[in-house]
């Protein structure tokens, strides 16, 4: 267990707008909110990366591009190209969706090759820029068996993306405490876990952190942090043990 201040909890949040009809006004608001609340990242689709990275220039808030989102049904070459294009346009975090057809076929060599190539693209950018360039692998846990979740996480412990991530938030379900615990138990300290999808209130957010998530993707970060702030003020404390 560790103690978390309000700012440290805010820095776990990837502030998200992945709507297909998001306007530049919406995206500007997302970036400005991320600055106000000191969130870790804005999570967006790949095309508006340049707009958001320029809006966030000079801050410590990252621009995260969603790759092959939300289905993951593009070729490895397409995913690598999309990753490199996003990085070239100012992204400094990458969240990509695994090819679930290959997962369901048990084609683990394909899954590992895909992960390896995308992690390598992030590593190349890391070496060129000196920036961390986190890479996150989205499992879409609601569509997987526990055995499939474990297998992908085991591959991740070899390939070393920065995070394994529960969900896109666009499928039949989102993050669960049980999935976060399972993923964390599998990857240990080799890889971090990001919980995303359906995290809309403070209690769920805190439960995910207790379960082992070190990044939370959600569009409800503002009400979540405001609720935690209210609790801190009522209790006269400046941190919480999780």
C-alpha cells in the first residue's frame, strides 16, 4: 500500500475523448481540462495528434494516440505505420489494440510479432527524442477468456511494452477489478497495468488503483477528482492510503 495525494491521483488519469465526431473545440477543451486538473495524458484518436500536442506544448501532459482503434483489425504494417505517423506528429504515448482474430486462433507468434514491432517503433522514437514514449497494449478483456488474457500478458512480460490495458471502452464491457488483478498478477513488476472503460465514479477509480492499476483511462476524470477532493476536505486529510 502507498499514500496518494490528490495531484498524484490526478496524474494517473488519461483524460479521454475518442468520439468520432469530436470537434477541434471539443479537443481544445479536453487539453485545457487536462492542464487545469494536471492529468497525465489526453487520450485521442490518431488524426488530431498534431492539434493536441501543439495545444499542450510546454506542459508535462502527454498526447496519447489510439492505434488501430477500436477494433485492432488492421495489419501489423498498418499499425506500425500509424504508430510512427502519430509519433512524428507529436504523440508521446501509444495505445494500440491487439488483433483479436489472431488471439482467438491461438496464433501467439503473430500476437508477439505485432507487439514487438510496435514496441520497437516506440523504442526508436524514445532513442531519437529522449522521451519515455510509453506503449500500451489494449487487450479488450470483455471479449477474452482468462487464459487468453494471461497469455497476452505473458507475451508482454517478454516484449516489455510499458502497459497492458484492459479495454477500448467501445466494446461490450470495460475494466473490472478482477481483470486488473489477473493482469497485474501475471505481469508482476515487468509491465504496468492500465484500467479503462466504464470507470465513471471515485469508488471505481480507487478500486482500480487498489487492484494494481497505475494508469486509468476515462472521460469522467473531472467529477472523479472533484469527488475525491471533496472527501479529502470533509475528512481534513491531504492523502489517501491505497
